[in-house]
């Protein structure tokens, strides 16, 4: 299961890059899939050693979403869902990838 948690996010990242480059993909569903896979991999890698890590990053993801809501409303986009969804999925996919690297460090060093 650990090898799957190490390799599956890399595979999904390759699929996302291929979708963006080859098919000119601009939606949010592949990025959301990457975010979900990263959360699962982080859970698998860190739950036995630091069970609070997953709750910290879920709280941080919620804070990111709230900051984006406030930012969208203040910039007078009036929370256009399509724009918000695209921005949220991209930011969370990058953030969860960084947290996934942290989970790898926790797994091997912690």
C-alpha cells in the first residue's frame, strides 16, 4: 500500500500534465482528482506515525478555500463558481503535492 501511496500521485500528475498539454484541458476535474489522490496518499503515509498531520492539512485546505472565497468576492467577481472552482482545484493540487512530499519525509524520517 505504501508503494501505491508513493507512485499513484506521480501517475495522476502525469495524466494531468498530459491533459493540459495535449488536450488543452482547462477544467478542474483532473486537478480535483489529483487533490483527492494526494489526500489519500498523505493519509496512507502518515496516519500510523503522525495521525494529526492529515487533520492539520485538511484544516489548512479549508482555510485556503475560505481565503479564495473572500478574495473572489472582494475582487467583485461575485463568486463566479466556474472561476472559483478552477482556481481552487489548481491551488489545492499544488498544496497537496507539497504536503504529500512532507508525508513522504514523515514516513521515511519520522
